[in-house]
């Protein structure tokens, strides 16, 4: 029998340092909002500076934290890794997803083999992907109908100009601020801010 994988809780795979579940939810919601509005380009290799900065401004407005642009790009890559890893699990016939309970079932040896090939799959050993529908919206899109299509990937791809003079995000930020709500299970206590 195969040796058991080294289990790490899902939060250890998804969040690190100052980046919490609340930041992740806000970041994902902002990217989803941008994807719904069509402000993304089909280039899976280059993050869209406009969309990343928009998500960054949403984080600053919501939580008062400001991260470097590289941090947003890094977390976008983690979201992409979450999406592709969980997608591969869903497409593997040995794995069965129980959406109601957010659990993935598979024989132990299949888990061990998958985790050896892709250590990130360990994040799903005990729980499914909590933001699967949002990740599908960000990384899948059918331009003709706005529906998800596994053959198309929405990339948050790069704009070259730093000119904010005709920035469509200025109007978007107020609308997004009303739509983004923190996850009630992971609200940060703002009363303990640095201004105290």
C-alpha cells in the first residue's frame, strides 16, 4: 500500500502571510465582476494589469490593505492553479465530487498518485473547491453567449498603458464596492487597526 500523503489544511494552500480568506474572497469577487463586464482579454499567459489593479483597489477599499502588483499577479496564478487542479480532479473518473457536502471522494491510492503528480491536489483531500463557480467564471468563458466553455480560458491579460485618463474602472469601483461583501466567517476586526 502507498504511503499516506502529507495532509495540509486547505487554508495553508490558499492563504499566506497577510493574505487571508477575506482578501481572497474580495479579490475573486472583483475578478469575477471584471469577467462579467467583459474587461478581460484572451491571453492566458499575461495578467491584465487593469483587472489586477482594479481588484487591488477593491481590496484597499474593503480592507485597507494595499499589496504590490506582483502580489496580485502571484495570487492570480494561485487561483489559476486552484482552477486547473480542481478541474483535473473533476475530470478524473476515479474521483467523485459531492457538491452538496463539498467533498471529493476517491480511493486512497488514487489520491496518493494524484498528490505525487501534483502536490497542490492535497488542498482538496478533505474538502472541495469552495470558490469553484467563481473560478470557472474567471478562467472559462464563451464570448458569444457569456456562458462557461471549457475550451476557452479568460485571461486577465496585460494592458500596456498606465494612463488612467479614460479608465473605465473609475465608474466600476463604486458599483463593485456595493456588490462585494466580506465572507461573514472570515471578517477581519478593523477595530484593531494600526491607527490605534
